[in-house]
């Protein structure tokens, strides 16, 4: 009897095990799983999820687990996953120096043979190419502009500034009427870094950064960078920004609320701001307009020289158990169908050639890009991580009046000699 009971128990265990296995299977075999990380909320996230659904329809034996991580926490979380040997199969990046650190460590898959380069904007794709090999596919193309509240500008008879001096005069008028001129959320440092990049480009021309980065004559201690920091500190001393701006986080939306509520009139930000507006305060869009970063008197740069970024860039981990499927997923995430939806529904531009936005507001961004003579990728996404962090740290210190522009420039150049030479 004992033997019979034991046999019956064993039989039941086998049946339960078989049933358990079939609940997670398709056609008798377990599904393959891909993990996909990104940072974007709202309509962008929906566009990605729809691309994932199309991919899963083509591959019923595959399940894609999607995880959104807030922007400010994302880089650290991915770095920990990479160093721990358990990264996602597909992940969001910005190309440039930030992605290159993982490429140099052998942790990113080379997808060159699977890419039709003519499908992408050349500059955007180059941002994730190293030694002529492709390690990421860009979907979005963003530019940096100054958004403003048309209602406030109309009330005080203000016009879009063409020069830095005109911008200062607008700031004075707004301060006189108890309105914060510019909302700035600079705790995470990158929002303020756009000012240094733009002022340096306007002052010294577009070749300044390339010369300093590639060590071709000019350095990060060039007078153009010193003057850029001087402009920033002049704005701070003229009360251009909200109080405590270096302690305000961007992701939480506190800075944006200053604009939505009418407490502030402007914000210098990438065009992803439009997606924030549509998600957080859609009624504000009718008050919204933008202008490009103004020129400086006697400067070598032009308003057609734009700050830009290619993001998101989709990359595949070298350690993925299903590299072919992961590569196919990033192709779906950069397909023409995905790109058109991204342009039409998120207020964003794309890095995909031939995709023209139907959205009326986004068309205005597209027209600005069409007239651009130069696109400068953000320094913190282009420089090696160690130098990129110093760039953000020193720029934040310049904003906080804790460091002179000369000191910041000297620190950057000293580190550049150490890292780049």
C-alpha cells in the first residue's frame, strides 16, 4: 500500500508540473522573454507599447517585458545593471560618450550588419557609431528652444528676442511686474548645461566644441567658454530665474508648474516639453510658443546653429540571450510606422528620414530644423562620462555663483587633458 501511495503521489506531482509548464507556454514550449527599458511617460510610452505589440504579433512565442524608469534615476540603474551582468535586452540611451563607455566594455551589441543607414538622419545615427560600427538606432530628434507664455508676452507688449540684450530687457520688464522671467529646474544639472552650450556656440561659433573635444587647437578654457559662463552669471544676478533653481528637480514638474500657472514666463528646454504639456496641462498649449536661443552681440554663432539631441537611441545588450530578436525589436521601435506615430502624437521630431509630422505644433519644430546650419549634440551626452559629469558640476556651480567662469573653464580643460589626450 505504501508503494502504491508513493507512486500515486509521484504521478500527481508529474501531472501538476506538466500543467504548470503549459500555463507559460505557446505550442508546448515556454515563451522567450525580452526585457526592454525606457524613460518616457505619456504618449511616447504608448507609441513604444504599440510597437512592442506589433513585434509580439509577429513573434507569438516571444514576450516583451517593458519597464519605464524615471529619467533622473535611469542612468544609475542601467549602470548598476550593466556592471552586475544583468542588463535588459533592449535599452534606452543617448548615444555619444555615455553609450561609448558600455561599448568600450564590450556590453553593447554591434548591429551594423542589420542596419539600413539610409533609413536614418546621418548626424543622428553617427551619434551612436564608433569606429564605423553601429551600436544604437535613434528614434527621436530633439532641439533645444525657449518656450514662452504668449498671454504674458502680449499683456506686457513683449516680442520674441533676437539678441541676448533684448532677452535681458524682457527679463527686466517681467521682474518689474513680479513675474519670474525663466523657470529653471537645475538639480539634475543638465537643464542648465544647455545654457553654457548655447552661449558658447553663439559667442565663439560652432567649431569651438569640436576643437576642444578633438584637441585640435582650442580648449575648454577658451575665452568663448569663459564668456558663456559670464552671460549665465549676469542672468542670475539680474534675477532671471526662480529662487532655489539649483535645488529644483526637473522630473517632478515643479519648474514646469511655474510656467503652467503663469508665475513664470519662459523655460529653455528640449521640445519634449510639449509632450509634458499635453500630459500635465493640455489647456496650456494654446498659450504656448517658442523662440530659438538668441544671438549675442559680436558673436560668431547664429540662431540657425541649434542645440540638438538624438533620443531615444535603442541599443541591444551584448549579453542578450536572444540577440536576433532584440535587434528586430529595435528595428520595430525605429520603423516608419513607429516614427510617424511618434511625430504625430508626442510633439516630437524623429531621426527617421522621410517622416514629416502632421501635428501642427511639431511642424514648427520641423521647419526650424530644416533651416538649421548646425546641430550640436549635448556635451554631457557626447563627452566621456567623467568629463561630462564635471561639465555639469562646474556649470551648476557657475549658476550658483559658487565658481567663476574662469575657474570652471580651467577645471574642464585640466580634466580634458587627462581624459582626452
